[in-house]
DNA sequence: GAGGAACATTGACGGTCGTCAATATGTTCC
DNA sequence: GGAACATATTGACGACCGTCAATGTTCCTC
C-alpha cells in the first residue's frame, strides 16, 4: 500500500461538551468542581499558557512540537510534559506527521471554560 | 447560624483591567503569562470553585463567611485560606460587617479571564 | 537493517499547595 | 473590663508539581 502524504494543516477536533452550567447559574457540585479545577489547573502555569498562545495564534492552526521548544526556553522533555498536560485536559490535540508531532488548540474546549466563567 | 440580610447587600467593586490580549490574538509575553497563570491557579482548586460559585449565585451579591464553611465541608481555617487566595487573585472582595465578613465575587475579574480565553 | 532524528517517558530533586489543630486578632454585648 | 463569638494566622505534615539529565520509542533515510 502506498503511503499518502497529507498536507492538511488542520487537526481533527474532538467533541467537547461543557462540564457544567456557569458558576453564577447554580452552585457547582463537588464532582463538577473537581472536573473544572483540573482544566483550570492546566492553565495555571506560565509555560503552558505560552504554549497555548503559540498554538492559538498559529495561522496554520497547528504547530510542530519542534517549533515550541525554543520560544518557551525550556528543555525538550519539559515542553513535552506540558503539552501532555494540556492534551489530557482536552485543551490541545496532537497528530503525528512523519517524524514530527503537530499540536493545535481545541477552540471548543476554551469556549467551554469561558462559559463556566460567565456572569449574570 | 444563618445570617440575616442587612441593608447594603452590595460590596464595593475594585477597578479591574485585563492583564493582556486574548491568547489567540498575540503570543503571550512571559510576564503576562506569569500574571495570568496566577489567576488561573486561583481557579485550580475544587473548593475555591465551589466558594466562587456560592458567591456568584448569591441573590444578595454577597455571602457571610460563616455561611461558607458548611457547604464546602472543610474546616474554618481552610475556608479562610481559600477565600484569601481568591481575594489576592482579585476574584473576590470582602467587607467587615460587625463580627462577620461578607464576601462577594468581582464579576469584572471573571470577565477579564474570559477575555483571555477568547478564540478567533 | 543500521544510524539518526524527533518526541515521550522515567526517575530524582526542590519547591509549592491543601489541610487541620492550635492560637491570635478583632468585634459585640453585658 | 471580660466573656463569647467570628475570622485570620501560624506551624506542621503529606501530596503534588515543574524541571532536567538520562533513556526509551518511533519513524525516516540511506
């Protein structure tokens, strides 16, 4: 079978559902609070925020991991670790392309978090 | 133990300015990332999220600290600690009323965080 | 298949965080 | 002033986190 080289810039987007109603709508259950706090914890690190920003501002919608190490000035394992945390929180997706791995934001996940912070 | 609502239910709101442009607008500077991450860190705990939700859903716009201990099922010092973290992040304001201290959300601060998460 | 390149994982270290008991600070009422 | 109440602070402990060097894994190229 012939290997076809895809040059799709966009990554597949997972289905995202809001974890809960906005904070101001009803009192958060203990379970929902646990879930939400894990997502915010992913945003509670300056390196991860910069990585997220690098992905979010990328014209192509995705960035090679190899282009993420130098901008944040951390070691390659550290960057890999942070990308994993973002991915496990569902804020980011990844896809292998040859030797490289491309990362992209999941806009719906960010929108879901925005929804949780909505006020009245 | 429930406190009766007195007059002056509303707390004074501090002036809030957004720390930075949305993540997707331009790449976050190291300094802005540090600032933003501290705010998200305040949201990265289930107890604090529930406290924030209790304040945000309060009809009166503020809640006596004495009414926050039982709902989150933590010790009084622990609740006091979390309220302090929320206050230092600028997400909450407090005001003494007699023996009690009333806490209320700072909606503008939540809106500022929502702004940072805006996508394109 | 061997070598190399890109990314992930492991293990270890220092630092920070959440929690509570004990105690301090501040306020009201007698 | 003193007792009683409400909240904040201190100190200690275990758990978790960010970081890097070393190593593992996967994939391309020759």
